[in-house]
């Protein structure tokens, strides 16, 4: 009987380690994305057509193997079809586009912090559309995150921005679309595997991106470095992190796994400084830390309230 809690603790730690690896992969891909978008000068439209098309094919192939070809449940009825297309266009596709432009016009570190605000946008959406009154913790978290963002994008001097306004705009859009990315597919994931939903969402987004910019037209000049970078983003930014995240769920709950979400922006910051020589001031670090702390507090209290609700049931 004494071994059971120990085994459970070991499993939770395994899950957290795998989730940490997933977040680290996303952080790595964000840094590579800055290289591809700025140093390699790859247009957003062509890059997104390539990324979504090949990522979608790979994810659906893996899903078909794992689930023995049962990958068409997302098209079972009209409501599911509307959700998968809404997820593909307004969630995944819009998020990839806005994040890419934010990185291309600014830097990966700032874009990642702005996208990391997604839980706050989910909270704000609940207040606007469902009239959910925020509690004291929600208000405190919002204030802390707002102060953090202001410090991050102004370096403590509110008279100027540390990133171009266009990068700030698309960074905020990436945070909003990241919230859509989380909320829209929830009903689909109750009856389908997350991997299948992601695969179809990515492939459908790829179809629409290719309608605008086919991968075989207006191909930019590709160096060996840019080809490796694009391939690395497909692998480290889509396939590997999601595989690690799914594997982590075998050992720990989603609540435990969410504890390491902050690894992604931290990893992006470190790699941007080391490899891309991004200059980050002390106030930017303080601001980013405040945003990470705010989101952690929000997730912690959400997790506690969900656990309390489950006990009441």
C-alpha cells in the first residue's frame, strides 16, 4: 500500500517531464521561426502553405496508424464539420499566421509572451460573451499580466515601444486566436483524439493557405539553412511537441501538465539571446516574468476550482 503513492508520484513526474519536453520543443521552434522569417526572408504566405500542408499530412498519417484508420469522426455531423473548419481557419490557421507576422516584424521572445496571454483572452471572452463575472483572483491576474506586458513592450519607458507597433498588433491577435485554438475544438476532442483533430485542422488550414499561395508557385530562394529551418519547424513545432504532450497524458492529468507551460517562453527567451543575439533589457525580463506568474496563478486557481467542483459532484 505504501508503494502506490510513490508510484503515482513517479508517474506524475514522468508526465511533467514529457510535457516539459513538449514546451521546450515549442520554444525551440519559435526561435527557429525568427531565423526563417527574418534571416532567411521566407514570405509568410508560402511558409504557412508548406508548414500546414506537410504537418497535416504527417499528423493524420500518425493518427491513422495509431487509431487504425478511424480518423473521420470529425465529419460525423454538420455541427462537427462547422467546428473543425472553424478551428482550422479562425483558430489554428489564424494563430499560425498572426504569430509568424509578429515574429517576422518583431522578435520571437515578445511574440511568444503576447501569445502566452491566451488564457486571459479566454477569461475576457467569457466575460463579454457569457457574462461571467470575474472574481478577485481574475482581476488580480489581469492587472499583473497587463503590467507585465507594458514592461515587456516598453522596457519600462511608456513613451516608446521596444517592438514595432505592427508586431504588437499581430502579437495580440496571436493571443486572441490562441484562445480560439483552445476553445473551439473542445467539443470535438470529447469524441475524437486530440491528434486527429489537430491533424485535420492543420490539413484544412493548409488547403486554404494553398488556395491563396500554392507551395509550387513563387517559391522563394531557399538555402540549405532555410530548408533545414522549415523542416525543423514542422518537426519541432508540430509533430514532436504534440506527440510528447499526448504521451505525458498517460502519466499525469492535464492540470499537472499545465504547470510547465511557462517553459516555452523561457526557452524562446534563452535561445533568442544565445543564438539570435536578441537584446533583451532587465525590464523586459521582469515584465515577461510577471506575465508568466500571472498565467500560472490563473491556471492554479482554475485547477483548484475544477477539483472542488468535481468533489461536489
